[in-house]
């Protein structure tokens, strides 16, 4: 009976240490999850800010004003070339 009690005692200790180790790993994983969720929120905020900036910059009156400032114009037929991009010809 003494060997059985000793074996059960050892198994209980090993089980307890395993439980503590698993809880520690779980706590670390949860902290990492929270950090990644914060990063996700910041990235979403940046993405939304960039989408807003893109929408503002793509307004036609801004494009036309900047094109006029840089003296750009639409190309005419004489300035247009068609390039055949099909391979193997």
C-alpha cells in the first residue's frame, strides 16, 4: 500500500506542476492576444485615415487644379501609341 500511496502522491505533484505550467502559458498567450488586438485597432484606425485621405485626394476638382498647376494636358491622337503586349508574335 505504501508504494501505491507514493505513486499517487508523485502523480498528484506532477499534475499540480503541469497545471501551474499550463496556466502560466495560458496567461502569456492571453496577454499576447490583447497586445495583438491593440495593434489591430491601431492598424484599422490608420487604414481608415488613409482611405479618407485617398478619397479626399481623388476628388476631381483637386486633380484638375493640380494638373493645371503642373501644366498637364490630356494626350491627343498624335501623342498616343498603341503597344501590342502579346508575347510570342
